[in-house]
């Protein structure tokens, strides 16, 4: 696939610069451009910091702003930010109430965030929440288990609202850890992704094939299958994620259909329709919905379905105002 | 390109149903599903109604809500809604202060909206604003001149804010007509679009080609060119749109980079960065920015750049609160 780009070496920096120019009322670059941070911090509030490789935009930079993150660090494409970047974000964002780092469960991210904590812990109170919502990758038994994908948005939104209410660091960690256990995501791809440096797709599919169980780094999923009608695809995703999680009668949930970069809104809404029907038939009450392109894998054609079981308190936190570049809810 | 769909015949209806399910706090279907309308109308406010073919989502349904449209009618893919649909929307949305129809300048749309006006004019006060911001299609000299593309969003947002303030019908028409004269858009495509009914792309490009001057209906643009670096592409778009419009010193503007369906956010921000730099070098003050996938051409990989010269009053209207599925600004 072709891209709007100049050089692979400058692509991330130019895109970030465009983001900050477009949303200057919400965000600014941190010192040395090591992070993107809120234009105005709230003294006394716990600082929420996340980060990860580039290529997943608008996550996380699009979630920086009132009601969600205080700062986000961006690495190279599909590459963790450096410990130095993360320390810099901690230094800027911590106004005295400590920092909560929201980390996606990838070896590289865990390692660099842990190094940053070691470097900063003597001057800052720091806790972490590790997100691990990707159902498929947990099954391989490799590495640290489930990785984090689109469910990360849900964790960042709900902890963000709780932080805005002034809750202390330890309580925010507790909310995040509990919530993470009730979020499941599974993805499907109709194409691989084009890595700018090599100008090649990570895998190719025939016109009648799809890849089930993909993550957000362009890797193949757990099985290549014949392309099915949308209803059958969505049914499989929904069956897998809902079977993996303990669902009580009258469970309330958020249902989130996320575009992986190259899938247009009309197809996401069609997929949402099928997912919503599936869940309601299973007596899972879909109390809140989110449909859009929030957590991407460069230009991948594909989508993921996320089911997050929420308590009434968590629904209230989801509904709290948020004013970021990518997610916006009024009071 | 592959799509998430069941059948071509049901695609639009399923996608619309998913949209209404996902955004039920903002919109409901009108009677007989002939339109998508606000859940709550404001009595005494002029009703704003738009519509057009499907395939451009989130436009216009994503712009229904407080601060923008009251109702939107959706036709088949790239096909005008019927006069019957438009009359139905007028009947529902007019609470006594009249209706303003915002129409994109295509022969089919103009014809069907005019027929609807004839059918409804004996019971309703109706005015129209015709949007025609697409620079390239005006040049061919064919048909009714310039067509409407992404600039339609700007017209709907600003008239929408003015309507919310209680301005009368004639004044809203005047605001819309004046504004339309100061908006220019030009698009570029890296791929054709896949029409679901025929499962074929409207045109194919080699891996080193792009199509300059495309609209939003999958038609080829005015010239096929060798794919260039993003900076060169954006410079050409910006030169063309800014040369076509009378720019005074210290002109204030909104700059809008719109994705056509298959282009990920990171590339849109990179393009925005180049466009912003171009405009600022020309001493056009970019006071407001919008970057995202708002006016699509099914799954086309591509983008458009819109320049809208705005008065201070129009900037204030742009900044007014809006709460729709696709566009959201807090007070």
C-alpha cells in the first residue's frame, strides 16, 4: 500500500508535529519533544502517563487532555519509547500526587517503563497498570501472555476520569487492575500492514482470505481463513471474547468496535450492528458504545471488537467529561 | 479491496442501523427510517436538513445533533436520497421556524431536493444553501460547476451554530451562501474505490501513481501523476486552493485535512503538518484546525485539503458547542 510520507526516517516526527499543531489548545510537546503533554496540568492530581510505539495513532497522544492522560511518550514505529523519554514525562507531569503509568503488555514496553521507574523512583511515587486485553495472543503461551490492544483506551478513559475526581494513586491502580480483568478484545485483518522502512507488507492475503486474531503490530493472527460475510466474522469474534470472560445475568457492558487504520467508518458501523445484536441476544446489556478508528496498526484493513464489563461506578466514570483530540464527551 | 459486509443490497441499511444503535443518545430513525434525526428537537429553532448518497460516512448522519443538523437523509451508495425521504425529514424536523436545506452541488441531489421543496412548500417555509467547494471539478466546465466535498462539514457546522442561537431562516441562508464562497477543497487519491455492487475498483493505480483532483464518488481526478513525497503533494493541493481564492493580508482561516476512508490518522496528521506550514508561509493565519476522516469516498485511500477563510464571527460560530457522533466541541 502507498502512503502519504516523505521519508521513513522523519515520518513519525512529522506526524507528531502535525498533531501538536492541530491540537495546540489541548497539548504541547514536552521538553526536547520527549513526550506530548497537556498544555495545562492540574496541581494535586495524580499524573497519568502512557506511551508506546508509533503506528497506533490516535492512541496514545489523542488521549492526552482533561479527563484522560497527562502525557504520552511515542517511540519509533512499533517500538517502545526509551526510558529517558518516560522519565522526562514523569518529571514534567508529576505535580506532587504521584504518577500512574499505564503500560501495554509487551516485553519492550514493560522493560523500558520498568527502567524508567528505577531511574525516577527516588524522586516520584509511581504505580503501574498493565493492560492485557488481547484474547488471541494469550493462547500461544509465549512471552508474558496477553498483549494490550484497543481495550487500552477503556482503561485510560476510566482511570482518567477517576484521577480527575482527585482519587489517590493507590486507588487508581486498584481501579485499573480490576477493570483490566474484565476487558477482552479480538481482531481480524483483511490486509497486512506496510512498514514504511521496508515498504513491504508484513503478510499478504489473497482476495478471498482474512487473518483471524491479529494484534496491532502487523504480525499474522492465529489462523488464516476464507473471507466470510461480516455477520459470520463478527459472530466469531464476539463468541470468542464473550466465552473467555465470566458473564453474570444482567451484566452491563461497553461494546467497542475499533478500526485498525484502513477500514472506513461505514464498515465499522456495520460491524458494530452485528456485534450489538450478538451481545444483546446473549443478554449482555450494552450500556455504552464506541465505534471508530482509535487504536491502529498503521494502514491495516481490519477491526477489533472489545467487550468491557463495567460496574455502575465505572459507567459513571466512562460518562465523565473528557476533552482530548480523539475522544470528547461533554459534561 | 475487501470489505466488511454481508450483501451489497443490505450494506447501507445495516451500517445505518449500527450507527443509530451506537449513538442512540443523540439520534433516532425518523418515521419509516427515511431519515436519521435528532432524538430531541428544539422548538422554535430553524431546522437544518442535509443528505446525500451513502458512502461518505460519517457525513451527514454523523453531523446530526445539537449545534449542527436536525436531520439527514441517506440514499443508496453515491445516489441522492429520494424526494419522499427529504419531505419526510422536513415534516418531522420543522417545528415552526422553517427549514434550511444544505445541499451538495450534484445534479441528482439538486433535482431531488428541488422536487421535495415543491412537494412541501405549501406547508413549510424552506430555503436552501448549495455547497460547492471542490476546486478541481469546477474546471471541467461540465454540469453545474463545482461540486461539494469536505467543505460541506464547515458549512453545516457554522450554520448549525447560528441556528442554535436562534437566528431566522433568511439570515442563516445568507450566512451559508457567503461562507460557501470562501471555502475551497482539493483531493488526491492513492487508490480507487471499491463499489460493493460490482466488487470492482472504479479505477486502478500502479504502485507509483496517484490521482490528483478527485472528488468523493470514486471518479478519476483531472490528472494521473507519478506518486510524489507528501510535502510535494500537499504543496500542490495548497497552491491550487489558495490561488483560487482572494486572500487579504492577515486573513484568518480554518485548515481541514480530511481522510477519504482508507487513510490512517498518522498520515493525515503528517499531511496537516505540511499544509499548515505552507499556509503560514503565505501569511494565512490558521486559527482553527480539523484533521480526521469526516467525508469519505467508501474505502478510498486518499485525502483532501480544505481552506475556509473565516470572519471573527464565523470563528466564534465554529467554536460554539456541538455534540454529534462525529464532531464534538465542549462549551
